[in-house]
C-alpha cells in the first residue's frame, strides 16, 4: 500500500524525470472479459483526458463500456480537488454507490484523480466508505489493471497513491470520447504554486513530454482524420522549459501546425510565460485558433501578490494588449473573488480590469480554502463573510455576462466556420464551436457531426449563438 502525502508532494528536486513506455502485463489481458465499465469524471480537461486513458486501459483488458452505472461491473470515479464543491460531488456519488453495491455485491469501485492524492480524503474513504475497492493517484494510472486483478484476492481497500514529483508515461492506451476532436497532453504538473491552488500537490512537478512523442501522436491523429487537437497542460506556456532541449511552446505550436490538422487549440496559459514569439506563431498560422484562455484571478496587484501569481495588474494589461492584436481573437479568463484579505477596493479593481479587458467569457469562483495550501493559512485574515462574497460573485458575473453578450452580438449576420460536435439539447438542432470557441446551435443533418461547416449567425445570447447552415 502506498499512501498519499501532500507535504511530500510539495517537494521539488533536480531529480531526473523518467520517460517510461507503458506495456500491459500479459497476465491481466482478459480480466474484463464479458464485463462492463463505467467511468465518472469530475473537473478539468486534464481529468477528462485521464479518463480517456482509464477507458483505454479498461478496454485493453477486455472490458466494454456500460450504458449506465447500474449495468456496470466496475465503476471508476475520477475526482477533482480544485474547490470544495468538487469534493462534495464525489462524496455524494460514493454515497449513491454504497446503495448500488448493496444490490450488486461484486461491483468493483475504484477512485482516482486529484482527491486520491489527498491524505484527508483517503482517510475518510477508509473509515466511511469501505466498499471502495481501490484508490490510485494521478501518477500511476497504469496501475489500474493490477489493482483490478488484486481485488479478487484482497478484501481491504487497496491504496496505491504515489506522492512523487512524477514521471512521464508514454503509450498508455486511449479511448477518445470522439473521433474528430482530441486532447493531447504536452506538459504535466505545475511548479507555479499559486497560494490558493492544490494542483501542484496533486499533479506533481512541471514536466514536458518530448516533442517527438507529441508530434508522433498528432501525426497519427491527422492520419485518423481528426479535425481538432487541444494541447493540454496546467500551464502550456511553460512547455519545454524543464527539458533544456532548446525548444519551447512556440516551436511546438509551429511543428504541430505544420502537420496540418485544421484546428489547433491550447489551454491553459499562465500570463507569466507568454512570449512574443508565441504570439507571432499564433498570428502566422491560420490553423492555430484565435482563442486564448488567460486567467487573471484578481485585478488587484496586492491580491495577485498574495496569490503568488508573479505579475501585476500592469504586466497583465501589457500582455493582454499584445494578444488583442491577434486577428479576431477571443480571450477568456478565470477570476477568484473573496480571496483572504480582498477588500471592497480590491474587488473594485477586479471589476475595473473586466471593464478594461471586456472578456469574451470568464469562469468565476469564490475562493475555497484547500487543505495544505498557503492561502488556507491566510484564512485568519479573512474578514469578509460568505454572503458578501456571493454578492461580489453575482456582481462580477453580471458584468462578465454583459461583455459576453456584447461580443456575441458582434457575430450577428456573419458567416462563421463551425466544427460540428453533436446533437443540440434543442430538438432537431446541431451544435458546434466557432474558431473562437463560441457555442453555436443551428439546424442540420446528423451526418454533419465531425465536419467543418459554415453557419450564418442569426441570434446572439450571453452563452451561445444561433445560426443557419450556409451551403
Ligand atoms: N478556490 C477557488 N478557485 C480556485 N481555482 C483554483 N484553486 C481555487 C481555489 N482554491 C480556480 C482558478 C483556476 C481555476 C482552474 O480554478 O481560477 O484558474
Ligand atoms: Fe494552480 Fe497556479 Fe499552477 Fe494554475 S498555474 S495549476 S492556478 S498553481
């Protein structure tokens, strides 16, 4: 058994990152024969993509996908730690699974993801949710076949969570959610240690994949007819820095662009590492989408300092102004309100920044203290009650939404290229995304899913556009 330890996970050393090729041990090959799996994912795109690897691993040992949880033989919960409500959702699901396991005693339950990396969570599961068969962490997805194998011999919760800086595992099997849009990891972990954030503890040190491995994956996706790749990392702009091989994100973007996939995206960008060279590569290549997610977090330089963000309001504006020069660009952001010590004036500065940047969209959050992070200890300086924080959040949201609507209205009457993603919740409608990542609903045939089409925009709302297919 290997237990998580957030203190250990905080350490960063000069230890070399190992690049390891995954291979399945023959003895696990038929473990899932005639059995069904269900994977429930919480949290960010990183987790969504990890789940694609988890599904790939399960299928490699014979499992097939179940249509729902009740008809599955194994359920894996891939969890998220970023805010408290993510925790609550996963624990709520564990409660529901307790009942399911009473009816179906041989159901296997596994838990993984960021929550698995926290000792408080693992302790609680051991105490209160004894029906969980095993827990594995973000560093050792590859351990899943072995853990399933051992559930047959071991009745106790098997815990296999490494609190290490992390390696890079190549060649994990992958079962992608769809066959035209793909996530490709380019960098794992994070070394920024923003004071509110638990990610550097749960996902380990910043470590880039080798460029040749990324390009090989993208080339294969191109051959398989994929229309879009999203390059993934907690901070993609740091790509290559840890490798010292003389290349960075701008070089990678150029090489990925040259492969010729119609659409390339990348998330998330930290304002600290964004270089002019990267901006030039985005401007020069029409298949790199003019869409940038640039988390602000706060508009007050005082709060940014407490957050450990390494930029001031003025630095952010300088970068923002440069990015705005990219033709037709849409910029979105993340903002936290109610960080300990945030005064009414600090909050006002955040609103001022939103008025300056007029974002295309923003994800907004109330600060949620995370166990073991420096900002949790700042809570003693927190003199703003939750009600006031909620008021700030609503005021911020109203402002953010007004700018989203303003930008969306600029699309009225224009013809936009849309990658069709699927059937809309609205009857007889399809949905897809513009180059700038705007959601569009329009009439069309299901055969268009996975294709690029032209859509004339006829209506604009805060969160979506309506349109008509253009021949
Ligand atoms: N509380 C609230 N929001 C947080 N985020 C990260 N950690 C916290 C926290 N402890 C937000 C940040 C980040 C986004 C993914 O989640 O805005 O950019
Ligand atoms: Fe968290 Fe900051 Fe790293 Fe983003 S850059 S994952 S907010 S520590």
